[in-house]
C-alpha cells in the first residue's frame, strides 16, 4: 500500500497514531487491523484520505487528534484500506475522495461537497456530517472489517 509522506491540508494531513506504551511487568495490549473496503468510487482521479478516530469531538475532521489513524492512497474503482496495529476501542472513520489533490474537501457555495465522502457504518448524512455515535463501531483484539460506500452530491 502506498502512503503519501507530505501533508495534504486539514483533512488529509498525515500523522501516525501514537505507539503503545508498555510498562515493565505488563503484557502489551492485543492490537488488530481494521480493513475497509471502499466502493462506489466515481473516478480513479486523485487520492482517498481516511481518518479513524476515537475522539467524538474531533470527528469527522480529526483535526488536532494526535492519536487518530490516517491513510492517504491513490483512488481506485474499488479500494481496500488497512489501519494497522489498532488497539481495542470505539472508532469512527471519515473518508474524502480528494479528486484534485488539493488537500481539502471542496464545496459548492461553501456548503455542498463537490468531492466524494463516506463514513463508517455508512452513517447517514443530513444537513452535515453524521455524529460520531452514528458512525462508531467497536474494534476488538482481532481487528475488524468495514465496508464504506463513497457518496457524491454533484
């Protein structure tokens, strides 16, 4: 899998999740992978930016969330993303199909998304992005698979 090494603006800015801290005499927690199949891509232009967080206050942008998992990959008709070494917890995923690779979610009249987007559990969008609870899912010790359908307004 290919990852960009340069920042791509607010949503696509890359950062690695903080590593696990192991205290002397304790076993490290079991970590798993979260694999996401992304469907309904409009084109293979640009990149897909993915952010997975446990922070309800920062979802869906993950801005300022140093513990969020982030991936940026080239767009494909059907895409599979894998967040590796994810500790158990409650997470939500936000996707952006950044077709012009400008590092942001382009909008028409400042409101309607011009580019594709998607959320874990295919959470519904009503007058704005879904709340964390609508997109949240549990990750256990063995990891999990998710399927997200990309949506386009225009």
